[in-house]
C-alpha cells in the first residue's frame, strides 16, 4: 500500500493563467497538489495539469465552501492552502521541507505574507507581516462556514482550536499588479461585505451612523494607517493603497445602506 504524502497543497482557481504557474513552481516539491477550478475559460486547467496537479472542476459555492472542498480532496498528513496569486519564497520552501519530517508538536502554522501592490512590497500601515494560518494537519482546521463564526463570502477565516506557531519566512502575495484589477476587486468585495453587514443587521438607520460609517470610519482608518503606522514610507504605491482601501470601506457601508433602504421601501409598498 502506498503511504499518503506528507504534504498536500490545496488551491482554488478561476482564470488564473497569469499567476498559477508561479505558484505551482514554488510547491513543485510537495507530495500532492490539488487544484479545484470553478469554470476557467483560460489556460488555468491546462497549466495545473502540466505541473502534475490533480484537477477537480466544480461549480462555485463560495470561498469557504470551495476551499474546504479542496482540503477534503487532499490525502496528505499536512495541508498547505494557497491562493493562486501566492508563492513561497525559497527560504520558506526550505523551512517547510525541513520542518514537517520532524513531526512538529504544533498542529498549525501561520505564514508571514508579503503583500505586493503595483509590484511594490507594502511593508507598513498594517500590511506586513500579514500573518495567515495556512499550514496545518489535515484534520486540525478548516475554513469557517457557520454563521456563528461570522460567515464571510470573502476574507474567509480558518477555524482552528489549538496552539499555533509562526514560520520565519515569507509567503509572497502578488495581490494587485494594476490599479484596474484592484478597483475591480474592491468593487466586488465591497458588495460582498455589504451583504454581510445587512445579514448581520449591522446597518444603522440614523443619519449620524451613516456619516460615521461612510465617512468618518474610512477617514480615520486612512489617517491611522498612513500616518501613525508609517504607511507614507511606502511611497506613491502606499498612498494609493491606503486611499483606495479607505474608499473600499466607504463603499461597503454605502452599499449596505442602499441595500437596507431598498428592502425597507419594498416592505412598505
């Protein structure tokens, strides 16, 4: 009987031909790579298969559900879950390859994430180290899909009950190579975030609450991260990222208000 691989890598994809090859190259040494694709129309599936990955095609049920499904397809003792626009640095690859055969006492590990915006490493303003729990024993963790754990259609979180450690080296996130991709993502994410606010009834009806959420919260967040957390040291890219991230927050609350307002009008008619 063939023993299960020590490490499985789980990735979900949709039209990631520009990124996936870089990601898969950084985990070529893993015992198993599982790619769950939700209908790509580009070369994503072809690239995955060329790297020897196991490809499963499945309709899109939501971020957390799709990532959990990908984990369920893995057979390794350990699972490393990655986004298709991430890659492991050589130092992190070596650390994981050395660590796992030693059967560490810790069941899960955070990876320090290095976020790139317009090709620049954003080091300040709360963007680094952006530690994410990504490496864990297969049965020790999963992505939360329960409302009691703040279900999120985006920015999904891993549920893990135990002691976790943090590895020393970086996971590189090629997040937003262009402004257009960033704005497109923030428009989509703010709509998903607005749905969460409405579902959790966190949309205030008062004018004061509206002003606070749509204007004061985004502005104060920008000032805190850009000035007091030294985001201004990340140059023009840092300025744009902090400005547009504040705009995303404003959009999220404004869309939630609009959605709740429409529901109230429909209820009265």
